[in-house]
C-alpha cells in the first residue's frame, strides 16, 4: 500500500497547514482458533482425567473436577481454545500421556466456528 498525505487545516485552500505522512497497513486476519475436546470413555479413571486437566491445561483441582464431571455426564467437553499449533501440541501430549499410562482417553481438536 502507498502512504498518503494528510493536511491538518480547516481551510482547503490554506497550504500553510501541517502535513503528516500516514502509512496504511493492510488489515491482517486473526488466525483461526481450535477447540481441544476431551471425550468420555468407560475405562479411564476420573482421577486420571482430573490430573490431565491440571497438568496440561493449567486448571485448579476444582476446575478440573468440574470439567471432568462435564465430560463424564455429557460425553465431551471443551477443555481449551488455542491456535492450531498449540491445540495440536496439547492433543498430542494428552494422547501420549494417556497411552503411556495405558488409558484409552481420547483428546481431539476442531476448528472454532
């Protein structure tokens, strides 16, 4: 984009006013955000889910317990909203941690509408 000149004067014929060179920048779009979802299963212990929420999503014990109950009752819960890279990392960390502890806990991500 080309810079343009702005003249500071109330009289359009007055050339003695102060001029300022203004550079315009193209409007940038925010990157899309992604919801990280935790899915319920019949085998992963509730305490393990609470631990995952505290460890990977920085929740307090009370917050993690509430979210775990939502996952348990509704089958799924959004546990955070992040940029694509961070959401992908969180999903990978949770899945790897669950696998290493031999739990079938599932964590996914989806683009926020």
